[in-house]
């Protein structure tokens, strides 16, 4: 019996806008995104990067707990976010695609509040189709598969995008979510931001597969690798994946090749494990540089517009910070009011004596009835 090949696969890499801002006309027709939309995307990148820089400074000046910068990954977040429909599709994110969340209605101050340690920043407003920012690596992919399954069962013409990093594809959750989503053929797009590092672990020792995209084949999903710093490639690949998913054509795993230009979080110092030459080479591939070159080449952008956009971003972000820092502190008793449907006597007592130095003790026994010692 001759040996037959039972499976063959290849991963394509899509780049439309190169590092010099030159576009491949065969792959990109202007009408896929209008000039107006491209200008909007670039202007929005300026705002998002300003927010990122300010968040970093807030942390360094003790006004924020920790923060994972998104710097360098804006095209991946914005290109994919623009491909999904706000209010109709659903995003299940991790923490490095803020720009996509803002596009889909997440108030900017919520992200800051969240990293300032205020849980209300992760309470997604009514009508905004986003699950809370996931810090446990990978859990959101399972949520995405489930939400997409619900869309399918309800015959709703909607799609889910879940975001995760290269490191997350080494987690069991990724494989379970991919398996479930493909077996059920749900309308879900798995969007991996391969930024080359999982904290201090480089991709080469994180996984033995040459690409993340090829992992799709094990599950019978579609696969594509795109230049993640190329807004057009990201948009096109995501748009196609969403259209296919909505039409019942299956799950797609998109691997967006990008780079984390900053530290993993503000608690990290990447100089201890990353080669400066590597970082410098990726700085040259910054998604904002090439998009600006493209727009300038088309006469859609110039220094004056750049200055105006940066000024607008500064004012807007300052207002966002003001809102994040100005929110009224939650009441101490919220811990009782929002954890239990009903309080048992012990908890009632704790609530009643919460602000005394005799918390949880019977007031009559510790003399609190006569002149309670109240703390501020
Ligand atoms: C389940 C779980 N394991 C470990 C961690 C600690 N951790 C935080 S970020 C991270 C690396 C994630 O790398 P990657 O998925 O590539 O995302 P990136 O931070 O590069 O965007 C790890 C291991 C965690 N948050 N959750
Ligand atoms: Mg990573």
C-alpha cells in the first residue's frame, strides 16, 4: 500500500503597507477603508499612545498600581477593532488591545480606573459588548467560544473576536477554546497578538512551532499570519475572517506579528532580558510611522495636522485622567451590600461596627453605646 499524504497545510503572511508607507495596490483597493477612515485610525493611534504614555507616568508617580503598555501594538488593535461592528459584535480581550475596546465603547477612564485598583473600571457599561479585561492568561478565549456558540444557537448574525498573546497559546485554555469553537463551528475569530515575548520568555523557547497560525490546523480552523503593524493587513484579514464566520464558514486564527515596544508592565524592566538592537529594529517598524508616511504621501497629513492631533490628544487624555481620579470613592459598606443577597446576624454586626475599633463585637459589651469611637 503506497504512502499517501493525508494532510498538507501552508501559512500565508499578509503585508499590504510596508515600513516605508508604500501600499501594495494589488492587495489594497482604497475603497476597503476610505481615506477618512484611515485618517481617523491614525488620529486615534495618536490619542491611544498618549493615553499609554500618561498611564505610564501615573504609575511612576504613584497614582496607579501597575500598567501594561500597549505601545507599538496599536495597528493590531485598531485594525481588528474597526473590522468588527460596534454594538453588534463582541470582544473578549486581555490587556493589550485598549484601542479596540475604546472603539467599541469602553470609556477610556475605565481602563485607567481598573489599573488604579478600582474594580468599577472593569464593570462594562450596559450595551457595550466587551467582557472584562482578563488578567488570567487565556480564560477569555473560552468565554468567546461560549458567547459565539450562543449567537449560533440563537441564529444571531453576530461574531466574537477574542484577543490574546503568543504566550497564551501555550495555555490549555487556548486549545480547549479552539477545539470547542471549531467542533461547534461558531462565529469566533481568534486574534493573537504575537509580540514576540511572554514577559521575559521569547517566542522561540515558548513554543516549538514556527508560527502561532499553524496551530489552527490541528483544529480545522482557517489560519493567516499578518503584519500586525500594518493597519491595512490587519483590517483586511479580520474583515474576511468575520465575514466568513458570520456566513457559517468557520473559525479563523489570525496571528498578528507585532512587538511590545515597552516593558511587559510597569513592574518589569525588559532591558534585563532583551537585546537593545532587537528593540531598535522593531522601533523602525512602528505602526504609526508607516501609516503617517502613507498619509503624507497621499497629501492627507502634514506637520500642522500632526501638531493639532497631538494637542487634541493631550487635552482629551488630561480630561480622562481627571475623570478616573475624580470618581467618588466607593462606600466601605459596599462589601456587605453587594456580596450577599441577605446579611446574617454576624455580618449585620460586622457592618454596624465596621467603622469602630471594635469591629464585629457586640457594641453593648465593649462600651460602644456610650460615645462610639468612630474612625474616619
Ligand atoms: C493563568 C495565568 N498564568 C500566568 C500569568 C502570569 N502572566 C501574566 S502576563 C504573562 C505572559 C503573557 O504573555 P502573552 O500571552 O504573550 O501576552 P503579552 O503580555 O505578551 O501581551 C504571564 C505568564 C497569568 N496572568 N495568568
Ligand atoms: Mg506576548
